[in-house]
């Protein structure tokens, strides 16, 4: 099984590479679920990375229905990161009715011909997810990062497994949400090729108490335990 880790610091990229992680998803503000990283951050990550980089494109925290101006920003960011040579882009959005904005997603796919596109966990709020999976497949999205519309991917394991069987590799299901050393074996036993780890922990308690702004770093110990568990399997 392959492991993708979400990171928001360059030093964490160096760490996970040394641990033989297979891919990273690059973002900032991991405490709120992740936002679009800066161009300079992605440039530097590409300079030092020896593993594939996916970049999260999410312009702000909060709900996933966006104004026309925000959608334009999403498209511009996607196109720029694509031109930089990232391996993939992770993004997602919904209409106010909690459906997929099909015309925008098709427009995005048409402009990102050679880049892997993954729909992020906005999918866990979409109406009729099985229908939405088929729509994403028809558009040409490569994958979906999801917990199966449950609080955690482990709780949604049966749904995720069923989706994987239904899609038959037309869209790969990337389980994410609360995956750790205690439950990672579930996903190996259900024949998932990849899992996604947020692998975050709160750091700098002294600074947090002073400035009331939490800092999240990499939970290196948890990643090590996941890798150890999967090797045992």
C-alpha cells in the first residue's frame, strides 16, 4: 500500500522523504483542513522533492460553494501550478444545492490535460455521491479524496470499498480522514492502493499560549507506526 501525507512545511517534506513516503499533498493552514500554498512554497518544494507532489487548491476556509471570482482564482492557481510541473492538483467545489458544478469541473479538466486531478473532501458533503462519482469519471477526474461521507475513513470503510468496486479504477478512491496506525490495516485488507494521512500534531505550546495561534507540524511518530503496521501486513 502507498502512503500520501499532507504537509504544510518544507522541513516536513524532507522528513517524509527520508521515511519513504510515496507522495505528499502540499498545503498551508493544515489546522483548518488546508488552503492553497504560495507559489514560492511550491517552487521550493519542487526543488527539493524526490517524490511526487500534489498541490491543494482551496482559496479559503469554510464552505465549498464559491463566487465567480473565487472560481477564477481556483482556475488560475490550478493552471499556474500545472505549468510548474506538479504531479497533481487536489481541488473541489459544490453548488449551493450541494451538487457538483459540472461545467466548471469540465472546463478545468479540459485545460489540465496532462495533470492528475483529485477531487478533495468537499465530496463528503455532495448529494448522491454514487452519481457524483460517475459524473467525475465522465469529466475525467482521476481520483476522489474521501471518508465515504463519514466522520472518519475507518467508519466509512464499507462505503469506500463499495465505491472502489463500482468505479473499477475509472476513478481511484483515496481514503482519508482519521487514518492512523490502529486502523490503517483496514484499508490494506480492503485492497486500497493508497491511503491519505493528515498526520498533524499541535506544536509550540508556549507560543500558542502567548499568541493564541496554534501551529501544526508533522506527527512523525504516527507515520512511522503506520509504515511499520503496513509492512507487517
